[in-house]
């Protein structure tokens, strides 16, 4: 897999993957145009369904789907709705054919586990099966696959993103980036139309709804705001119809809902919904409890009425996103439709009503996200400097304060990468530990938000209450993933905290899955790590040599000698190392030797970018703004923190 | 504001981690650090209150934290009434009334912002207490609008 990177015959191609609730797609670029690759089903769309056979075999796609009504408990569909969710999450209570494994302890309860015929399967593992199949299709057609970009709903929280990244890792993919689906769609449209302006992307998929407002300006795609609902989509339409059907069949009460029956009803509901895209009425023959058949009739007006509430929820999210972007519906230049559910005629007319203009749907709404992902994968691999995506944090990040309220550290729709500091103090005499609870969401109380991590800062020296100054720093990287650092300021004790996610899988669990899934022994895993370390080292040598060739003017003779020594040592480590740590050690010393030089090169790059303006000006305004923020925060007057005391 | 946004895009073009994906880890760290700083500054400068505080401080005035300037009694009374109206709207779930209420406060906020801009237009004769007073007003409007937004999400 990774060794293919050095295969001289076939340069690896970067791919984009849309890991969808109902369908998944893999795409690449050919002559700078996106193309979808054929999956194992012979079509571009691979149903996101995984079937676990009795003999232990795993199949995905159309074949797996054909088992859905016969063996519903062994067949997982819509697993995306469970990504990053814990056992007992509201999602597990909804109408579905699944059985879940009851968690044995608190650690197990962090992740939903499906019971597939006695075998316990996490959503991450099921998603990895889909990704593996797509990867195989790509390898078959491209010879070698380089990095990949996987799309996620913009509204996915940190736990859901981590889970998606874990699935990519488990499938043996080199994940370059997690890209927000609406941003991907905008990228595909923007490059197609080459037109600047304000765009709204209305993305209603099988299980998620996203709305994103963005500005296209000379190759920069800047997300202004994003919003949505990670548990709202076409599946919910199916459920509403299925419930009516079950009533018609005389099986309204929940005790009668066997997995087979629910699966049949959901399937019939989906077909009825699809039929209504082109017809005005659909009739379905349904078996009745106690024998006989019943006819269920669904027409457009009634269907429109059924889904009116769902659409209203999307409308609310649209209005909020516009408000966050400080824009009105009229100022939007174009509305882009994404997701299979936007084929529903009422959805289209509803979007038209909100924005007062006909939405764009000339790129296939099922493929447009994968196209965008393929374009981004290519851009990242080729380091193009014409296009840049500036994305935002979808949900506010905060910490729980005394009394269970939330202190927002980074508000939603902050451009990423982002960082913020917050200072806390002890509340008891001689307190040596400090508990921090990190949450994500917009609600005022921590218990109503998503819990991301809980940890304790230990080793605070005993001192009177209120004397310790605990500084906690949050970083959100370009993948929208969170890292936290904490230090105690009066003593300078610094701790880098390993954040154990409240939801999701630990690193050890993912490692174990890798061993299980790929049938790796411990030794094989070590060999694989060694290969990965070599690849990383080669990358680093390449980058260093490139800079040595062009930017030696920023380097003293001493530094140069040190770097060349580190380069030579790394080269010999690549050739002779038996353990990955031996290479890592040399990577670290080269990194150390080039550190200051890199800073100088960066400053020069910035100076040239800002066209003669002195960098000091920029830095000063940055520091200034931070000083202001710290001050406002200390006095509780930052308006994101405004409580009910006004 | 348009100039600020253009500047932010320009700096992002140079600093965004995507621009440095193939570089050494040290370079990536530097770029990431700078990109975070720029985004942080952008976030602060976009917020009129934070921007006004920064401006005051840069002109050598004492920082404004909203404590020293007691809001005029009329404003307090008025905002209390507006809040009651907001609570009623929440009860009656009247979206039209909420929109009207929001629009009226937005108009007042915009007027206050213009007045604040006028105060800053002449740095030589700038009255810091007057600026602080207007900023206090803005704070009330901002809180009100945030709550109105939360209610709009509920309706």
C-alpha cells in the first residue's frame, strides 16, 4: 500500500471519497476534471451497506443491500448516523432493524456496538469496510492510490470527525484531509462556473442536513457560516412513511415491530418516496396482519404535508446561518443543491421560496461532493497555489463552569485553524487537581451540549484558593480536530494533556482493530510502522533538500553544517534502521536543526505575501487584539459570554 | 470591513496549512502558528466592541470594561421593557413580532455604531467617556440580539 508511493511505473493518484449515509463514491481527477470511478457494483454509487455473513465473510454494496430485508440484523445500512455516537444515544432509539450490544462498562459505553449475529461491530469498523472496497476499486483502475480526502457533513462534531478519520486509518488509507461536504460541493461548482460571489449550499442527504454560506473570491473559497443538523435527512422521510404503512398493516404498536417487518416497511417507504419524484401518486400493496392485503396510497400533497415539519427544521438552520454570516437571503447570488434528498420536488420548491431564486442543480447532486473531494485531494497533493479553502468551526467549543453553565472559548463559525486561551483558578484551599470538562454545542448548559473530553490537570502546588492561574489553550486544526494544552502559570508547570475523548475509540482500540482486521501479528505491525517512518523520513528529506537548494541565504555556515550532518544521519537511518524509533529519532533531530531556519523562511514568505507591509504591524494588531480579549474575558464582558445578567 | 476581509484572505493565502502540506514539520508548525494568530486577530477585529476597545487602548486611553460607565437610567428601563416584550414573543411563538422586535433593536444598534464611528473619526478630540457610554449601549443590544436569535431558532 504505502510502498506504492515509490512505484516508478504508476504515479499514485490522489482520490476523493464521499462516505455517505446511503451511498459512497470514490472520484479522482483526469486532466483537471473530476471523474467518478466505477465501484465493485459496476456503478459510481456504492450503497453504504455492509453485510456480515454467517461464515464471517463481509460484503458491501448492492449485494449487501439485497440481504437487508432477509437478514436485517446482519446487514448494516446508514452507519454514518452512528459515527462517534455512544451506546444509548438518541439515534439508537429510533425506528430501525438493528440490535445493539449492551455495554459491559463505562469505557465500552463510549461507542455504539451493533450486534450482528453475535458479533460486535462498531460504526468505525463498518465504515472501514466501505472505504476498503472503494480503495480496492480505485487501485484496480488507477494502479496506485496516493492520499485521499474524505468528506464529512459540515455539522459533524469532533467525535464524529475522529471516528471518520479512524475508519480511514483502519481501511489503510492515507487521509490528507477531512473536508466538509458543502465546501466540497462549492469547490466543484465554483471551478465549473468560474464565477465569484456569495453562494449557499443546501445539502440534504440520507441522514444529515447542512447549510453553508460561502464567498468565492479569486480562487479563495471562504466559508462565512455553516449550520445544520447531523440527524436529519431522507431517512427521516422514509420513517414517516413507514410508520403510516405499519399502521395500515395493522402493526402500529412497537411490540409488533420485528426487524424483518421494519426493514420491509422502510424499503417500501423509500421506493414510494422515489416514485413520487416523477409521479403525483403512488400505490403500494402491503401484507396485513392476520392475512390479506391492504392498499396504501400516497400522493404528493400528503407527502408534502408529512415532511413539512422536517423542511421547517432545515429552514430554521438556513435562517440562522444567514444571521451568523450577517447576510440576507436576497444577497445570495446562487443556491447549490446537494444530496439525493434534494430530488424531492417539495424540497426544491421550498429552497426556492427561502432564497427567492431557482436553485442550481446542473451537477449530479449525488456526485458533486465526491467531485469536490477529488479536486481538493489533487490540490493538496500538487500544492497548487491558485485555490484555497478557508473553513470554519461548525459548533462552539467551551468548558463547563461551576454550576454546569458553559463558558464558550471559541464561538461557532470561527475561521480555522483557530486557537484560544482561557484562564481558570482554583476554588478550594490547597487544591492540587483541576477538573476540566470540554463540550461542543450552542446550548447554555453543559449537560445539553456534546461532551468531548473530561480530564484532570494534576500536580498543582498547594496554595490558597484563587491563587493558581491555570491557562488552558485550545487548538482546532485544519481538519477541525481539537487539541488541548494546559499549564499552571505561577509555577510554570506545563502539562500537555492527552485528551481522552468522552466518545469514540482510544488509540489502543484502533490499533487492536488494525491487528484484527488485517490479520497483522505484532511483528507485522512493527514492520508497517517502520515503512511508515521511512516514508515520512523520505518526505522530510525531499522538503529539506528543496529548501537547501533555494533558500541558503537565510542560513549561517554553522547551521548549514548542522543540517547537513542531520540529513546524512537520517539517510543512514533510513538505510539501516530496524526499529521505527531509530528513524523517528533522526527525524526529530533534523526537525530541530531546521527549526529556526524554517521560521525565517516563513517570515520572508509572509513579507512577500503582504506586499511590503512590515510583519511587525500585523503581529502588533494580533497581540493587541489578544490583549483586549483577555481583558474582556477576565471581566466577563466578552459578548459571546453574555449571560442573563444584562 | 471589506478591507479587513480582503487582508485576511491575502494573509491566509500565504499562511494556511494547505499551502505548506509538503514542507518540513518545523515549517508546518510555524505556518500553523501564524495562521492561528491571523485568524484570531481577524475574529477580534470583526467584532465592533473588541475593535473599539483595541482602538481606545491604542490611542492611550484606559481600557473599557463596561464597569466604569453606569448606563443611563432611561436605557436600563427601556431595555427592561424590550426584554419583557421578548419574553412575551417567546410565550406566544409569534415569529412576525420577533422579527419586528429584532429589526428595531438592529436599527438602534446600527445608529449607535454610526455614532461610535463618529466619535473615533477625530482622534484628536476623542471623548473616551462618550465612547465608553456608546460601547455600553452596544453591549446591551448585542446580548439582546443574541437571545432573540436563540429564540428564533426555537420557534
